[in-house]
C-alpha cells in the first residue's frame, strides 16, 4: 500500500473501501504496479510489485511480506533490521525507524 500516486507505472481506478487491520476503513483510489528502486552493495537495483493499493488517506507505505513470499523472496526481520533475499542472495536491507 502506498499514498504516493506518482510511484505507479500502471494503475486501474477502483474507488472501493477496505478494512485495515485496526478496523479502520480506507478508500482504495486505484490498484496497479510500482517499481521500487534501491541502492544496495554500491549498485542501484529495482523490484516490480504488482497489485499495489493506492490509499488516499494513508501516510505510510507498506510492503506485503506475503506478496514478496509468493514471488520467491525471503524476508527476514530481526533486531530492528530487515533483509530481503532472492535466490539466497540479499537484494535489499532496511532498518526500523521509529516514529513519534
């Protein structure tokens, strides 16, 4: 899920509401594909994600670990760090940033 409409390479207007994990409702403006570019091991790489929801009222971007798993990625979470692997090779890392 993302709030950033400019991130989409393709999209289809939906206009439906969904229920979030908290029970709150959100409007899905559209659904489409985005490409995430990241810097890893001194090189720029990219991952294309499909069926990403565009939520107007959302302030964050969420990555679906289930979707990554279905596409063959391994997502490891430990000690406030995230490592995303593909074919046993690390392709991205991240660190938890606490807000508020």
